[in-house]
C-alpha cells in the first residue's frame, strides 16, 4: 500500500496546475465555455481530497474558502445550463436574452472570486510542506485508516438513504453520490470497492442532475413569464428523467449491496 502523503503531494501539485489554468481564464469566462465547469470540478476534487483532513484547523479554514467559491458560482452555473437548454430547444430570442444575462453574471463572478482563487493557488503551493510537517505528527497508517473510515461512513449513509422507506430527497441524494464519487477518485487506491461502483455513481449523478435541471427551470418559469413557453415540455421531461433517475438509484443500491 502506498503512503498517503506522497499521494496528497501529487494531487495538490496536479490541482495547483488546474487552478492556475482556471485563473488565466477567469476574466474571459464567456470565451471559454467549459472554464466555469472546470473550476467547479477542481474545487470539488480539492474539497474531496481535504475532507478527511478537516480536523486540522488550517484545512478546515481552507475548506471554508473552497465552499464559498462554489456557492458564489452556483447561480452562474445554473444560468449556463439554462442558456445551453434554450439553444438546444432553438429558442433564439430567449437564448439571446439569457446569454446577455450570463455574460453579466460572468463579470460579477470573476470580480467576486478573483481574490479567493489567488488565495487558493498560494495555499496549494504551501500544502506539501504542511504534509511534510504532519507526516511526523500523524503517521500515514493512522491517516489511511481515518480515510477508509470516512469513506465507509459515507457509503453506509448513502445506502441507508436508498433503503429508507421515507420519501427520497433526490437532490440531497445527488450530493451524497457526488461526495462518494469524488472520495473514490481521491483515495480509491486505499479502498476496497466494487469495481463497477464508480461508473454507477457517475450514471446516477447525471440522471438525477437531468431531473433536477428541469425542476430548477420550472421554478424559474414561475417567476419569469418568458419561459412559460417551455413549461409543458419541461414538465414532460421532468417525469421522464425522474423515472430514469429512479432506475439508476435502484441500480446503485444493488451495487452498494454487492
């Protein structure tokens, strides 16, 4: 079994490069369609890597910064997805209207998170030294055991939710699925897992995401009359994607039981 600290240092170096790339595109988000998505993926990957280590005060404070940037970008990402949907539905007038809003959102977001992205990049440069210091304080075997315990706890939490007779909050389930999926990406080599589980987590996340998109759009249409033209279509699609999400959740439960 590989030591945990070299893995942490390697992953931090990789993520540092990703954040530098994201920073270079921050003021030109409109010209880089995947830039915001890539930034949010990098943020989630970093949070997943650090989540089992949040008992360290420095890591807890750093995680709060990452969480803040994700929260600040949520509305912009929702608008990106809506604009893509309007383009796919060939709603040219609506597309142009919301694309203008999105461009404005990009400028505001870049101004709000510029300092935090710089802070994240600087912090990533110092974290390898932080690991070196704590490798003497917290032996890698103990940290590996903590990571395995963390993963098993979240796996059982997700399994329990799927088995519950209570009504399922699909959006909450999607967040649990994301956490487990990113945990496997970060620490899979330290875990004993069903080899088919990562792909099923991805399929489930995507299926619930498609359902949740329609839910968000329908809620938005309640307040924005221009979107009423798509309400009937979205209601039909919502039912379809809810059915697909339920099927994937059932498959996921079977994988977790194997």
